[in-house]
């Protein structure tokens, strides 16, 4: 299966067809330098999933993605398990 990716550098739009082009699910990634919905307005990567409404066979899979959140860039180091 080919997953076609599209990048528009003018509009900063990156998307990947997760099925066939024009069918199924689509992943969007958006980059923000000062994301206003982040409490500290940090640099963030925002994922989103959309689908073509006519593709009813996806109803069974759509919930697998769960609620998506944004990811922020930070200088903190991850904590080591104790």
C-alpha cells in the first residue's frame, strides 16, 4: 500500500494519506512556534486525523486513534525510573 505524503511549504501544510490517495484516513501535522492553546505558548507539533465521510468501513478503526494532543519542545530531560 502506498501512503502518499503532501507538503506545501508556503502554507506549512503536511499531510499523509493513510490509505489510498483520496480515500480512507489522512494524517495532518501542523507546527506552531508559539502554540496559543499551550499554557506556556511553547513550540508545538499538532497532529490531527481526518477521514472521508463516505468511507463508512472506517467506523470500526476511527476510535483507535484516541484523543490527540499537541507535543511541545522542551529543554527538560526525561526522568529516570527509580
